[in-house]
C-alpha cells in the first residue's frame, strides 16, 4: 500500500497563537484553539462578515461539524496533526488558485491590499470588532482582486479603546514601502523580499535630505517617529499599556479619525498611471512588427487557445498584458509575470478595468522568487508554486532576453518550460540576425552562432511534440505551438 503524504503547515501560518493553517487531503484547513474560538465566532456573526463574503473580498470559510471533524481525523494522512485539545474547532477555506506574496506585487497591488485592510478596519468599528494586525500577508489575490484570507486576524474590541494598535505595522508594511517606491523608485521586490515586517521610519529618514524630512508625508511617516523614538526611554513600557476612555462614542470618534488620516495618506501614495520604464512603451512601438505581422502573431495565439482551451496559463514576459488578456478572454485563469514592475502594474490596471482573471506578478524567471521565511518554509518559491499549476505556458518575445542578457542555455530554458506546463507551450523564436537580438547582444553575436530555427526545433523536440509553427514573412521570427511529451 502506498504511504500517504502527511499533512503540512501552509506558508506563514505558524506565527498565529490562535491556530494554524494546514494543507491535508487536498484541502485548506484551519485549526482554531480555545483562545481563538470566541473572537472568530464574534466575527462570523457580524454583518461585516456577510458583506465581505457577498463582495468576494473574504476567503470563503466553512466551519466543520463534529461528524466532518471525526471523518477528517480518521484520515491516515492527517491523523497525526489532528490530535485536538478540548475546545479546538476546524474550519475549511476555499483554495485561492495561485498564492502570491507582497514582494511579487507591483505597487498598484500593494496599494489595493492596503485599501482593503483599511476598509475592513473601518467597517468593524461599529460592531466593536477590530484587526489584530495589518500586514499584506493577510491578503492573497484572486486574479486582480484582493481577498482577505486570515480569519484569525479579527478580534473583539473594547469599545472604549480609541487606539488602532496595528497602525504602526500598517505604516511599516504598506505606507512606507509605497512611499519609498514612489519617491525613490526602489522596487517593492527589493524593499520587501528581505523585510517581512516592512520598513522602519528610521530606514526612510536616513534616505531623506533636510528639506524632504520636513515635507509631507515624510514628516509624519518617517521624521516625527524617528525624533520621538530617539527621545523615548527604552525602559519605559507605559506606551504599551491600554489607554481607554470613559466615553465609548468619543473613543470611536478618535479611532475613526485615525483611520481616515491613514486613508488620506494612502490616497497620496496611489501609484501613478503614467509611470514610465524601459519596457513600458514596448507594445506601442513597432519592435520589428508591422501591423500585419502583429495580427499574424495574435491569430496564431488565438487559434492555439481555441484549439486546446487551457484552464490555466502562465504568461512569461507579459509586458502590459495584451496576450494575457486574450488568454483570459478565452477562458483561461492567467498568471502573468514580468521583471518590470511598471508594465506589471499596467497589466493589473487592464485586468481590473476589464474584469479579467489575470494575476500579474513581478517575477524574473531567470531569478525567480526563492523560498522565504523561517527555515525557508513560510513562503514557497515561485517555481515550487508554479510547477504543475498550468495547462499552458506562453513565452512570447522573451527567450532571446534569457539567452543574451541572462546567458541561460537554450536547453535549460526549454527544460524549465517543460516543468512549468502540463500540456502546451506557445513560444516565439527570434534569430540572432534580428535587430532586437543584436541590440541585446551589443556586439557579442558570435556567442550565439549556430542558433537557428533548426537547432531550436531539435532542442524542443526532446521534451515537446511540434504541433505547428509559423514564420513571419520578411522577419527572423517564428512562432511554435508545442505539446509536452
């Protein structure tokens, strides 16, 4: 008899003292201990909970009855982890199609996640509920839309307490990264990949010149906290004591005013829609495509999508998401990746405007997101999440960048493509004589001598069956539809 795979703790779940998240028997389960039960039940009975479910901004959650729990813990796959103490309950969550992390989001998505966090905080005030924390790790994206997934972040709130305790964390993980990204053009992938709890005010203060330290929003977000921190006696713990008021209406007014101030700061940090980068105008220029050539490329992709109807697709080098959108309109659930956060942000704007099932991520496939966190087990690597997740992969106008700029051998590129797709690969081959290829090579064309369509096809045939190909007349470009062997 084949041994069953043990249940495993899911990313970023072990830090919560009220419970833990598990993946078992292909299901997403949350164990809630006796300390978390009352807070969770208060939230599940709130009107905010119902509104969030109706608007699909909260992960769908089902409490398992005793019979379901008994059946679950008899499952040999999960039995060892389900030795429950008295008072523990189990909830089951819907599965979000593809897990992503804040260091893979463009600023537009981090901003949208921040808006959702504030929306929740504001709506909970009237019901004497609140959030324990305010981290982007509480949120996943279903396509371009944020979904709050940590139901144990909700707690009962003292109505006489005027303080939103997660404010400092909200500023560190949302506002300060957005501020540095917008003002200093530092990408979020650099800011957040090694800083799980965001940026400290002192970090940002050191980046500022004398005048900037006094200008909003640097003054309130970085300078004043840095000055106050320097004056604070580190042995004084009174700042951590609860400071309740005798009048709950006054406490609510102060709390709501604090949340409104945070929203105004967040609105000032909204990413610009007209941001430019090296690749943001790529689709607007000809890039060796005439209108007829581009139409032929689009027809080739549309025909392949119509023929194979992939349910899930990975678009590698998506740029501003033109072909991602085509795939989504054909019925595919799309994850679109590019190394340029500006074009990924534009892809997100397109997906939101057109209500397309496209999840855009800032990922460079040559240097994809590694496993992160404690013992590298909190956040799985991009490749571990991607393997086996897609029926189709598109690599359009991208492999020459990997060959030339990243110096990755063709055999390695095709091998990785075979790992990522369960079925088909749509790929564009650009020969060394192409002007875009030569621009990347910068006089090193001799390194790619012998790279011909014939060689490309021979390498592909080791892992794929050739369905069809098409050469663009008067160009050095070919399109291929391949099926995994």
